[in-house]
C-alpha cells in the first residue's frame, strides 16, 4: 500500500475517533436537545439532513450542505456532540476502503495523496450584495448508528455534523451540528 495512504489512514482513523473514550464530558441526556433537520453554521453555511428524530440504528441519512468555503475541506460525519467551541472528536469510524465509513470527506483541494478519497464540492456561484460569490455544496449519505464506540446515542447527545478536515483540524468555523435522536 502507498506510504501516503497508510499515513492518511492512520490520521483519518485518529481524527474520526475510532478509539474513542467512553463518555464525552457534558454529553448526558439530562439536558434535552431540540431536534431539527436543518442548521446554519457560523459562516452562514446551511446543513440539512433528511431525518433527525427517532432514527433506527444504522439508518442511512442523506445529508446536504450549501454555502461552504471551497478552500476548507470538511468531514460530514456522525459524532457525539462536543462541548461548545471544542472539536468534534468522538465520531463514527472512517477507513480508506470506504466499507465502514461513518464519515465522508468533502474537499475541492485535498492533499495529492487523497484525490481518490474525497467527494468534491459542487461549486455554486451567486450574487450577494453586488458581488459574485462562489461557495461549495454537497449531497452525501452517512449512516447513523446508536453506538459510537462505547457511547450510546440514547444516553449521550449525538449529531450529524460537519467539521474541518484533518488538514485544518483546529478551525471551528466549519462546525455545523444537527442533533439526532434514536427510537
């Protein structure tokens, strides 16, 4: 296997939280979360999921996004909701085979070793206040499982979300979170 792919696989698995600890701080179900299938991010980007309430374990969700920065690659993933301002880290698995993924990497400018691993943004050009603006949109599918590692999403708060990919992992302006509930 290519050395770059092995390095990427290890980084992606670590980023996706494959070896996640048991429970996230502040993620108890004692504080109910209002559930909607749409959320607006800090830069005006909009994330939508076709279902967010009473999900079945393993349910495949269609996730769409618009208004994303084309320069920032993102993961569209399923995670335990992190404390405010913290990076989503307790997430479902990601592997380079694509067979066990709970994350989709969306990027229009991935590192050269990852060109075959990403879904590119669809470019959308519009006029905003007399300026031409080009942003990214996407439509992908992500499975939602009741368990993320040792975390039970009927006990802790979980969400479909976007976050900056591992090339800019500290960047929080790509974080858009849609909480979900399970049957």
